C-alpha cells in the first residue's frame, strides 16, 4: 500500500480552516445530531454548544493500494452452517463488544469520533435555511439607526481622534514650505564661503559677513516649529441613516387548565426555539409575550415561561389584546407583524367563531405571517375548525399539529423554512 504524507508546514489559522472543512464534509451527520440534540434539551440549556458523535465508519479516508494483478482463480467455500430463515444466537458473554460476563482477550474496534460544536456553530447549523416568511424592508425606523462612516479629515476634534500620520505629513510639508527660501540662500552662502576660503589672500571682512549670514539663516530654519496646531488633523466620521428591517413577533400561549404540564413544556420549547431564532437572525426585532386562560395579559419572558397561573379557556381575549397592541404600538407602515400561537385547541365553544372573526377582520389583513400550533395527540377541537376557515382565505396563515417533543423540530423548520421569492 502506498502512503502519502503531507509534510508542509501549517499555515496561520490552519486549525480554523480545517475545522470548517471538517464541518462541511460531515455536515449531514452533524445536522442530524444537532436535530436529535434539540429534541432532548431543556429550555435552560438550549443556548449552549453540543458534543456530536460521528460513527467511525464515516471517518474512513481514501487510500491508494496495489492490486493483485494478473489472472487468479479462487474457490469460495459455501455456507454449511446456516440456511435461509435460521435465527442466529447471541454470542456468549465476553465474546462480543461489551455485555456482561467475563472480559475477552480477543477482538478490537474503534470508538465513535466525538466532535464538540461551539454555541455559534450549533445555532448556525440549526437555523440554517430558515427565515421569517414574507419579511420585507420597510421605511426607516422611527428610532432611526445610524452607521458611522469615514468622511476624510477635519482641523477640529478631540485628542482621541488625532490622525498622527496625517498630522505629521502636514507638519513636514509646512516646514519644507516655510524653510525653503532660507535653505536655498543658506546653500548659496555656504558655497560662497568655501570659494572665499580657497582664495588667497582670504578676504576676512567678506568671510565674516558670510559667516554671520549663515548663522542667521540657520537660526531662521531652526525657528520653524516641528509641529503646530495648524498641522493637526482629526479623523472625521459622520453618521448616515441606514434602512432597517423592523419586525415584531407576537407569542401567544394558552395556559388554561386543559394545557397540562407536558403540553405547556412543548409550547415553551417551541417559543424558546423561535425566540432564539429571531434574536440570532434579525437585529431589529421585538417580541411580545401574551399568555391567556379566560383573561389575557402581556407579560415578560420570565413570567411567560414560568408563571403558574391557570384557569378556563377564552382564546379571543388573547387575540383581542394582540390586535390592540398592534394598533397602538406597531403601525403597519413601519413594522412587519408576525404571530405565533400555541394551544391545545380546547376553547369555549361559543368563543371559537369570535376568534375566527377577530382574525379575519383585525389581524390577518395586517400581519405578514400567522403560525398556529395545536398541541394535542387527539382529534382537533373547535378552534382548529374555526381556523380552517381563516386558512382557506389567507395564504399567510399556517396550521400545524404537535404530538410530542420529536415533532417540534420538523414543525418549526416547516413553518419557517426559506421560501422562494
């Protein structure tokens, strides 16, 4: 077998380059492991890195080997021990890889390769190919964002902004300009003095006059300051307004008595995933948390996830509150509005038609995307039936069902996958 050894010296940052090459090469296995890791994570550790196990068989490297060559004849013996349909017994303890019993003195293998992803790499792989549907650039934000850009130099500024190189260049040019006449006459006077000294007899009176003039000229050259306040130049920066993409996501969660702890945990996981996704992919985005039972209220992130308040179910209270917040704080002319709602679908039967009407009249005409998640392994409730009427008339209304933790990841990716323009 021929073996090739790369003896070239490692370049700068080669480790980082090799790491990215490794991630690209085994991206399929790594993304699969990332998806499995998200299903088993709790809310508190969802924002960490992850250790990825890659089977050793997937890490095999191609090698060059010499073939046998020539013509060969071989006889392969048949199988005399088993026939089709036979059941193979488990090897005795110690004879295989692991298991109880005594240790074996034979056999060898190779453990899976463990690769640790950083937090940024983990989230980058998980949120790849995801985006907020129908996100568009709107007018400049009311709280206009500015970007500081270079705009040449100025003669006024603070000491911290002094450009040393530019100031010294200006000082050098000024010294050369001011001292040029004196240097020119100084060179001429020194040349005349040399000629007088070479003559015989030496004219002492003229030599004295030239010597006095040379000293005067040198003093005038030395009197030109090395640097002056006139030479100082400061880096000038101006702020230019930048167009921003403003979006607000309304997270609405049902916390009524019908939503048991397991269902609330699934909703919390979905919203936590959504919150991380929004914060990672969009700089200018706000999140409004609304929880409801018979009464809805806007809460902060801590209360949204961990409050123990419960009660009956009136979903329209949450939709009414969301519509009021949209009207008062997020005008459609400046904001892209998104809503994600999680519920078990169990609603007071007289309230479901009200929810449908609220969505049709006060929410769907203004939002860019509405995602409804129903957390139930059973048949759909009255809320789902009312929402089907909304879906039939609005293409930007999406409905999905979650039965267990394994459904969170595929549903999330399906709702927020990147779509063609």
